[in-house]
């Protein structure tokens, strides 16, 4: 009875040993993929256009401008407010960035057309060695810039339909240029230094240095589009918490442009800061000047009322008690009046819920409470003293308020004229052209190596998951198909197959070319297993088929026939694949006359059978010319008569047949054979394929004895060693 020892079925769980084994089995694939990524990284670092970073530093004083007329409480609250976030937003505001865009004319973008991949690299190196010169056209490609081309557009006005659309400018002779749209329609033909108009486009080129025929890609962007893009690209960060030191950075492939952008942004930011602080002083000065006439009028009225009362009451003196109350009342009233003036000024700047405004109202409330206490004391005085005190107090309060407003007006006028702002540029915009911010060679190489290794490992495991090809003979055994032999993958057989694919008509039998090859040894073990398997067969015909193409059944058929013939038995090898049979390329020769001619009666047996040298006992019948109806030809009674005629002439007849899942030819031939074997390829055929192939044969009355597991690769999980153990213990 045929038996085979089978390793224990794995439970489907992936253990650490399986993971390590998979990595070990695919180590060369992982190494090669990683090396490819490293090479790509090296090429990228060489060819990539470097990006330079411009940087500048700004200091923001963490206190408000000391304007006269503001209470110490107001200044303190404003000084404690965070400045970093506010000033960062101001630096990248449309007011500042828009001014830089307008000053540098960034809405107009022009870049020379360069050869893909290597064009920028060649242009950079030429410009570095030949500053101010234009490179001659290489390879006759004068439409590309090879270094030194320059286009400076002073003015470009286009209709709305052409905004943000690519335009093409082609340089001509003598400073002439042609501007075209994306459909190659000519928009403007102009000359450098002159304004040209056409098709709604107005253009003036300031500088054009390029070979005739060189093309430039030109854009006229919308202002807001450029501003929004630049706002995102300019990075502003505070250097240390609450330090007030802001670092601005901007990256660009043009270091000069990067520095110019930051320089303009810094200057415009400082200017708007000065204008903002000056505006505060101007607004406060305007308010004070508006209040001066009113306060002066109140002072005059209070003075007249006091004089009139003194003349009427003939009272000009204030006793000591009344004088003390007068001083208190004047002090409270003066402070209260000044705070109310500040309240009127603040109402133009803050809402009632603002902390500064609420703090001011709290101060006013406290002073009103003090005034109420003083008023109670004054209420206990005689009427004459009470009236005199009130009128005297009004005069003094109005006078002090008026003098205070005069002083504030003078101080605010001085402050407005001398405003310098509370920000300053510490470091001007600068770029280190020797150290581009990207690409960083070490980072790119390490990143490429790491990414390549990760990608390779993921690819290996994904391939392992998606490729459900059989790698364990036990899987085949579980399908009810005994494994007669496992044939290891032979590098020498791969080389022989390469020679056959190049049309070499010489013999390419592994067992005669390399008799000591491990695959040849496995085939000899298969010969022994077949000897016992055929004891109960109805005839000496062996059919070898496969579930799908490219399983190696032709290799198995030819070399198995050779090793059986070497044992002294007469063997006939027939190529039963009348569609795509290539057995003749293994044993040597051409498929001129063969099985199709024998069945159709176009050739005699002596013409079709030929010996395979140097093997004395091996004979071969090729497929012959490919017939239009292979299946019908095999179903012809002549094929049955041919097989019956050949049986007594040979000890073993091996027929190589097409894959059963592709065509029905194998099932037809199987009905004439005593033994049928399937060839399954390691990592290629899936269990479902073998199960379906077995079912297809059984439906046609053909019994498959077992499977030959072909091209088994060495695996760290131990299948390789099992291959030889299974071969040597089969049919024991």
C-alpha cells in the first residue's frame, strides 16, 4: 500500500519562527529592493533641484507704546497680553504679504522649459561654472534651456480667462519674442523693452537672455492666489516662550528671491507697526483737542459763577475745615474727570466687556464712592460755606482738567511725531547658499534605505498573503491526493530552459546534462515509487498532466522517461499536447512529423518514432504540426488503435498532456492510460486548482493516482528536507 509520512498540519497561526523564516527565505529579494531604493535616493539627491531657506529675525517689545493720557492700569493690561501669536498673524497678513507680492511683482511667474529629469541638473552646473552666460543647445534641442536663460517680465496684463493659465513664450532673434496660449494661438509678438498689446494681452519684457527657439512657461496669477500661497509658505515662530523674538523663514529654489521676499515682508511689517502706533497717538491727540474747548468753556462758566457768588455774599474766605474738604473734593473730581475722558476715548477702541474697559469702570466706581463720602461731609456745612466750596471746587477741577489736557496734547503731538514702533528687525534676511535646506543627502539616503527595507518586507509578506500557492505537501495530501515525489528547484534546469526558449534545438535533458543534480536524484526516487504504483494499473501507459500551465509537466515527463530508460526499460515518450507542446525542444529536434500526423493518417509509425540519443531505450513521438481540431483528433478511433498497437512494444509509455483546466485533451488521453499523475508547482498552484482538476478527471472517468510536487524551493520552515524524505519513503 502507498504511504507517505506527512508533517503535522499547521493551525494557521503565524508564529515568530514563520516570520523569521519568511524573511530569511526572501532575504535576497529584500536586499535587492532596498538597494534599488538606495540607488533611487542617490539619483534623487544628485538631480533634485535644491531648496534654499531664507531667514530673518524680528524683536517685538512686550509693552505698549507709552502714550500720555493712558492710565497705568491700561498699559499694564496691554503689556501682559500675548504678542507672539498676534504679531505672527500680522507678519503674514494680506496687508504685509500683499505689499511684498506687489513690490516684487510675484503675480508674474516665468520659468524656462528644460529637458525632463536631467535638465535642471545640467542647467545648474552650467550656470555655476559660467555665470551670466547662456548655454548652447545640446543634442539639437534648442527649445530647451540648458543653462543661463533668463526672462524678466515687467508687465503682463491678461483677460480673466487667461489668469492662472499656462502661457508659452518663445525667444526669437534680436530680442523678439512670441507669446502663445495653451492651444498655440499667438497672443502677442513683441520686442524686449517695448510694450506690446494683442488679443486683450498687454506685455512688456524687461530682460530676455536665451537662445533663439528657447521656450518659457509663463503665468499671470491672481493677486489673492499668490498672497494666499505665500502666507502658507512663510513660517513665523517665537524663539522661546514669551521672548518676543520672532524668526521668519521662507523656502524657495531661488535663494535671491527667497531673501528678497523676507526682506520686503520684514520692512513692510515694521512700517505698518510704526503707522499703527502713530495712528493711536494721532487718534488720542484728535480726541484731546476736541475736548479742550468744552473744558475751557466749563472753566470760564465756573469762574464767573464763583465771582458772582462772592460779590453777592461778600464772602471770599474759606475756613480750614472747608479747605480740607475742598482739597479732597477737587482731588476726587479731577481724577474722576480724567478717567471719564479716558472712558470716552476707550469706547472707540474697546467693547464694554473688554478687561481694560472693565478695569477702568472699576476705578471710576471707586472714585464715585469716595466722592459720595465727601459730598456727605459737605452736606453738613452751612449753606454759604457749602455753596462757596462747590463753586470753588468747580473752578479748580475745571482748571486742573484743562491744564492736564493741554499737557497731554503737547505730549501726544511729540509722541506722534517721534513714533518708532515697538518692533525692530534684529537679523536681516539672509540665505546660506552652501547649505540648502533640501535635499539633505544623509536624510534622503537613510530615508530611502529605511523606506526601501520596509517596502520590501511589506511586499514579501503581502506577496505571501496574496499568493496562496501551495508550499506544504501536507496541503496536497489533505485533498486526498498522495504526493509521489517532491522535486527541488534546479538552477541548472532554469538555465537549460533559457536555452530552449532561445530556439536551441539541441537536447536539454537534466538527467543527462547534470546527472548528480538534486532534481535528477529526486526523479530517480520517483521512478522507484512509480514501479510499485503501476503494479495494479490496467496498462503500461502513464499520463502526466497539470491543473494549469507552467507547472513543469514537460520537464517531469521528459526527464522521468530518461531515468526509466536508464534503468534498462524500453520507454516511449509522447507529446500529447497538440496545441502548445514543447517536448521536442527538451529531447532535441523539431516537431515536424508526430502524433497529429499519425492519427490523421498522414505519416507512418516508422516516420514519427525516433530514438533519443545517447539513451538506448528511449524513443520519442512529437506533437507534429498543430491541427485545427486537437480534441476531435484525439477522440478519433485511430488514436485508440495507435495506443493499443504501441503498448506491447514498450515497457512504459509516458504521455505529456495539456492542463486539464484549460482544455479537455488530458481527460480524453486519460481514458487510455493506466496511471495518471498531476504536476503541481511549488508556490504557484492553489489547493482549489488541484481539487478542481481532480474533480474534472473524475467526471470523465479518469482516476488520478497522485501528485508530483515540482520546483520546491528551500524554506526555513523545513519543506525542503521533507521533499527528500517523502520521495524516499513513498510506496514503502
